[in-house]
C-alpha cells in the first residue's frame, strides 16, 4: 500500500514539476523513450536535426526521463541529493532550469569520482553526476538515440536499443564458423579517459544543428571531476557513469566501424571492445597494423599492445565468453569469469559471516540469478553442472565447520539419517574441512535434494543452451 502511494506521489511530483504538454510544445520523436523501433542504417548524410532543446525539455520527455532516473536510483553526486529528493527539488527549480537549458546558460555540476576495483588489478573510475544532471542527460539521451542509432553500424552492439552482449557473442561465433578462426583483438587504452572533446563534438555536430544542445553537451564534457573538495576540468575524456556517456562513445567510434566496413572486415564491437575476424594469422597482423594506425591518427586513441593480440579465436575471450571449436563451435565461459565466480561464492559461503545456512542460500540465489541470467547463454552444460556440484560442496563445508566438535557432528549426521558406524567414522575424522565436505558421510547426509528443498538455484537447470 505504501509503495503504491509513493508511486502516485512521485507521479504527481512529475506532473507538478513539468506540467502538461500544450499543443504548441514539441513532442518526443520516440514514443518509447530510449528504445525507438529499429531502422535500416542510412549511408547518406541526412539534414541536421534542429530545435531539439524544446523536445528535450518538453513535459512528455522529461516525465519519461524522471521515471527512468527514479527507477535506476543510484548513488548521490557531489551535491549529496538522492533520487528520492529529486521530485521536490524539481517542483521548486524546474522553471529556472528549463529557462537556463533553452538559453544555453545551464552549468552542470562536477561529477563525483568513484573507483571500482578491476578483477585483474587496478581500478576503473566512474564519474557519478548529480541526480539533476542525470535527469537532464537521460532526457538528452531519449531524444538523441533515435537521431543517431539508426545510422550506426550493424557490427556495433554495445549500449544500443534492441541489441545485447549475447547478440555480439553469437555474431562472433558465426564468423568463426564461417572459417574466420583468427581474431584481431584490439584493446583501446583508457578509451573513456582519452576521447578528444573537439573530435567528439565535431561528430555530434554532423547530425545536430542546435547550438544550445551542442553547448550543453560540451559543458557536460568539461564539467570536471570533484576530488578532495576541488574540481578539475578535463581537457579530454568522457566520464563513465552518466546516461549520456555510452551514446557519446558509440558516436565517437562510429568512424572506426565505417572504416572497417569500407575495408570489408567481419567485426563485432561492443563499446570499446572490438574484435575483427580473419582467416589467417598473416591477414590478422596486417589488419592489426591498419586498425592501430587508424585509431592513432584519426581518432587520437592508443592501442594497448600488451592486451591486444592476433590469435586463434579459441585463445581469446570476448565479453567474458570464449568460443571453442572451429566448424562446430560452442560458447564457453572464460577462465577469468569462472575465477571471479568462485571468489564471490567463497565470500558468500565463508563461515565467519556468522549467519544461518538459510541466509547463505538466500544470498547465493541473489547472486546466482544475475550470474546465470548472463552466463546461461553458454553452451557448456557440463561446466555449469560442475559449478553446481562445487557450490553444494561449499555449503557442506559451511555446515561441517559449524559443527565444531565431534559429538556435535555425530549428532548432526545421525539426525540426517546416517547409520551409527558411518556417522562415527565421519565425525571422528581428522581430515581438513574441505576434504570432509566431499566425504561419503556428508554427501549422503546432505544430497542434492536437500539443497533443492532449501531453494538453492541450479545453474544447469537455468542454462538456455
């Protein structure tokens, strides 16, 4: 009941802030917000879009943007404002904000820098905009997506409507099955940190002829990062974390896509992760040289030579999958992804957490649902079966550690139906916790059915292959 009331309250806040669209006001050209219907890519340069700031600030578009920002929630920016506080702020300030946006005088706030540890070391830094700036960026995104997206390459899959990482992996797999079993795996060094502002704005201006909007986008690029109470305006780069950044990255890298198409290459790009598939190592080395030169000279980007390579496709990972085989291929899960998975499971099932088995399984299920939602696209059921078995062993180890004394272990095993002799042998063993988790006694006392009854998710059962 309270959730329903809160939802109505947020809706009313939106109507109060933005009002209703009058007949003379511009409408959002895409009725589905950020998901316009797919369109065939045009190779001709169309007339530039004009008057977009009126569309962006229209009540209909702003309401959709507010709904999306509220649903995504997220951390506060540098001003500390939360999404829950945003509707009230808009009721008091929207008319001023709208006037500044239309006049070209709006000034975005610096983003809050947050470092996220990478699995292989180092950090990936996100720039968290204020919720008000997230709202405006989302509103811009909803209008610019139908302007730019229909003209992007068929080889581009990242952060686009009706496209996904799974589609990108499947396309890569199809190229390998065609006989293009060598991959030119290009890693762009710190892409989001090295985007040239002038070059990016020139590419945006190819399709946009709204000076206020162009000025606003550049203002977001120049907003800077707040660290230690000081804002440092960047000379280049587009911070990851805002709604607009993925679209800007696709706009910037569209020239790379067009160049690869012009050269007749079979490629798949997901954001700054680009793989080109060729039939031989010699061809791959030639392509790598050409792509590296193009990125450096035309886009002012550097290729990380240590992470890039020309190799057999089955030797390289793509979006945490690995395609194994040649004529008949399978989508496998990368070694790094499995290692990350095991580390996370170990964290959830460690005995020192001091929680019940039921709580551990509940926490596991939250993680497993998200994980299998992505990696269930693999075609290696045996791997998922092994992971299922390993998770159950971790849980048996969790139970065994909880039984600190031999008497407690004996009583617990007997309660699970074990005979006196097997229970005594198992309880009296001096072997390590991990070895005992795979003992006949523990496997008999806690079979697969036991964990299924407690609701533990099976990865194998949820595999889509």
